[in-house]
């Protein structure tokens, strides 16, 4: 999950990655998505092909709603062969990344009914990944006196 510029100490939405899992090679699907996406990973792990994508440069969005809807629009415009790979996938996820911090105590990430309908219409799941507050912030053990 690529991260946006962080505000130290606060919970925050990072980005939405599109993650596709299939028995078929997904490289043609990724290629058909074009330069609107950045491929974070395309390949095979054991028997499952995977493609992990995020919107490229100018397509980056500040909200999960607009990111998911942009992905949905790109998917609906795919050529037939690439759509066949999408429809034949084991599952397709819009994975919303959130960085947890210690403040505020509560963080709410909501999606509109329209976004949920668009994702559902493409048979995609909505996933929430929360990165722990201590991630990447390990502190050295204090030295002990003998």
C-alpha cells in the first residue's frame, strides 16, 4: 500500500489499492489498464496470479470514494479480453489502507451507497487494512545496569 504524506500522530486514510487474485495470468489485464494505474506487483505466488495496483500520479485521490469510483470507471472501459480476466478472477478487492496512530481515539472511514453499488456491480469486495500505531516505530531496548 503506497502512502501519502503523513501527518505525524494522527490516524489517517492512506490510499486504495486494487488487488486481483486469479488462476489466470493477469498481466494482460494490467496492460489494458494502461498508464492510469501503477502496478505495485504483478505475478504468481504458488498457484495464484496476483495484481496489486494503485492509481497513477494525477489519478491519486484524497478520498476512498473517488479512488474506488475511478477504478470502477477504468474497469468498465476495459476491452472484452481484459474484462474476461476480471470476471474470471477468484476475487477482486478495493483495499482501503488506514494508518493507525494514538490520536484521535476514533477514526471513521465511510463510503457512499453509490460507491458501494459500483463496487458491488463489478463483483468486487471492499477491504479495510489498518496498519498498527507502532508500525515502523520500534524503539531500542533500554540498557540495563548490572
